[in-house]
C-alpha cells in the first residue's frame, strides 16, 4: 500500500501544516469544552464574516455522514422525508444513516449528478395534488451537494432556481459542502460563501476532505430555524467534548483565505490527469470540473492498474469495462501526478 500512488479519495492525508502547528502550539492550553471556548468563537466569527452572515449559527461536527444525519433529523418533522438526487451521497453512500433516523430519502432523477428546479417542483406539485398524500411521506427538505457525487457543480443560476422553488413551498434547502473548497476553486464556479448563505437554509463547510484532520462547520443563516440545535447535536452523539480541536482547524482554514485557496492545486492536477486520459484515448465517464476524475477502463487494465495505483471503483460500465475515479486533494503533488500519467 505504501508503495502505491494514492488517488482513491481526498481525505487520505493528514492536515495542512498550519493546522498541525496550531494544534501543537495550543496543546497544553486549558479551555472550556463542547465548542464554548475562545478559539471556536474566533473560528465562528471568521466564518460568519466570510459568509457575510453576521447572525448565523455556526456549529462544528466531526464528519460528513454524522453532520447530514444530525441536520436532516433536526429539521424534519416525524412524517417528513428529504428530497435528494438519486446519486446523492445520503441516498447511496451513507449506509442508510438518514433512514436510521426515521426519515425517508426521496430519490429523484438527476442530470450529471444534479437536481433541477423543475424536477423538484414537479415532485412537490404531485404530492400537493395527491388526494392520498396523507398516506405518504411529505417532502420536508431538499438536499444537494457542492460538489456532487460526480464532481459537477451547481451554478449560481441553478442554485437560485432551486432556492426559489424551496422558498415558494416553504421547504428548507440544505447543501452538503463536504468538498466545498474544491468547488470554490473551480474556474467555472460563480458561487461564493455569501451566495450560499443567502440561497440556502442550512449548509456546511467541509473540512475533512479539504485540509483538516476532521470536521465540518454547519452554517444556519437564520439561527431560529432549528430550535435547540446544540441540544439536538448532543442528542445525536455528535457533540465533541474537546470542541476546541474543531475550532482550531477552522480558525486556521479561515485565516488569510486559506480555505478559498486550498483546493486550487487539486483542480489544476485533476485537469492535468483529465487531459492525459483524453490524450491516451480513455473515455471520460463524465466531464467533471472539480477534483474528481471519472473514466472508463477495460477490466483487465483496471486490475493491472490496481497493482500500482489506489483508485475508487464506481460502477460496472459493460461486461468488459468499469468506471473508476481518481481524486486529487489539497495535498496532491506534481510528482505523484506525473507518476500516475506515466503509468497510464
């Protein structure tokens, strides 16, 4: 394993050196627990400023699945479910965590991994005119992610349309930002953190995949949206006693715009890999602008590749081919990318 090139995911390394240094420097400082310390307060203030949302509630949780399950269960009523694209993370890669909280994931068809406003509106309208709706699960939230599971990103116009539909029907919009730093770094991106705070009812800024050891920062622009959210986090086993470990990481990520810059190398290297695949005659499965590269490979070649490179298996393409993914990260080096291209 140690001799292989590691391109399976974007959380395989530790953390940015600024975070490691700060953890060491503050190691023996005594602070209050559960995120009530001064470092967490500083991180919250920096995030509010970056989002241009001074009154937002900001809470720190450890991981993405934990965050999704906690937020969704805290927003929904017992009889409600959450709308998501059929390829969405909560629908396919979270081991039924949402259903475990007692809420149905309402999976709708997507386009390149994205939901569209028209698909959402059609479903909500169908529910509202259904005379048997009291016997079915009420759509109570819309879930999207930036980036999507296929590495695609929502444009500002797309997100604005979805937000409009959600607010028209009084349904909260929740954005999963596990890979948000990479979306923000895409040249094609036209969404800012301030836009997300304006258009979404809840979203989170991913740390685990974006330079932190672990951690996600949940932003609730209207702090009245989730009554007793802190208590709900505790109830879901998601409240870290040593909360300052999370605060330190986000305090560093939001110093000198580090979070806005940390994904840039990953995007550059992903584009190099993509262009190399094209030049070598590989078929791209989807044209992703972010740090995830999906392509089709012969099964025999895939087995040979696995001896030298760690990748993510995505799905069967046909009897002789599969779809696999390379993911770059904030820590990817030019040397490893050139070595991968040589192997290809």
